[in-house]
């Protein structure tokens, strides 16, 4: 499940990235978040506050059904939200530090292997990284670098869990010949993706979306190359520091852009 990043490292990453996130937003003007244009600076600050509160509560209380959780009210003003963020972030880090990684916890993913405190450590590390990038962009700061091996682990998660997950109610329809390879130029890692569409009818709503699945044994017809950090940020629909290079079948290159167009927050 993990690349070379250990579960112990994820705790440090959550701490450090949360601190960078807070520092970027503490004195930032209340602007529109460029990567999430429906949000203001305070909305972004509250979002990660609520996310860290939620997962800290899931772990500390071993919540079996999060639908019953009574979420905190958003306080008024930047200073009050910063206090709420500090409380939520410290509580998340404390409970993850004192909970064994193998301990079972609720998780939205269908893969039972991810229903652990260890995966929550991993998920919250990458959540903090992405929103730290959002915070630095919002504040007009230079975007801090992401360690290449950590970024490669982020790509693993995006490919295997965020987009490539199986779901019992969803049918994936591969597009013939539409196979894309991602190549990280600074670490020895490659990811091969079978592009296609997924369909479902859930609660009366018909779904027909572009998506992909991991396909390690397929033969790619197009390639996108760049640093691991840039590939990770691109998959999250965030700006890259360098240029990604796409080669090969143009329809396949266009198809991955359709998948990523909606983006993730």
C-alpha cells in the first residue's frame, strides 16, 4: 500500500504540512482560493479544520457511522477559526500518534484493507499537502517543494484509491486502446492507466463519467512525463512547478484531461 514513506513519517508530515498551511493563511488577505474558486481564504482554513476534526473524531471515538456525528459550528472571524484549527489539528495528531496503525477504523473506501488508522494517517498527510499548496497559492507565497518519494506515494493513492477504486454499484467500461503511462522523471516509478467510463444508477441518479483504472500489464499508447511532485499536483488539478510532457495518442491525452477536469478538493 505504501511507497517508501513509513507510517511514522506520515505523522511528521501531517504536523509539518499543517503548520505550513496555518502559517500561510494566518495573515493572508481574504481572497478567492485560485485552486478552489468557490472558496475564500477563510473557507479554505475552515475546510481543513473540519476535515481534521472529522478524522480525529473517527479515530479517537472509533465512530462506526459518521452520519450521526454532530459537526462543530464554524466560528466567526479568522482568529476564532485559527483557534479551532489548532484544536482540531492537535487532536488529530495526538489520536493518530496513540492509535496503532493496524487498528480498524471507519473509512469511506470500499477496500477493507484501507479501514485502518494507518491509512487515515496516510490520507490526512496527503490532504494536508494539497491544502498547504492551496494556502500558499492563496497567500501569494512560493509553493514549497514536495519530497519526490512522498509525491510518488500520493500518485499511488490517487491512482489506486481516489480515481481507480472499484465500487460494487459502478461498472467500468474500458475504452479500447486508450492506455496512458505516467512517468516520474526524478524517481524510478511508472503508472499505467486504462481509461474509459464508469456508469451506475444510484438512488435514482444515473452516472456516466470519464475515469480510469490501474492497468499495470497494459500497453500504453500515450505518455505523460514530469517530476513526481508535478504529476501528483496535476492529478489533483493543482498548478505544477515544471512542465509536463505529453506524447503519443492525442485522443488518450485528451481523455485523461476529461477525467481530471472536475478536479478534487
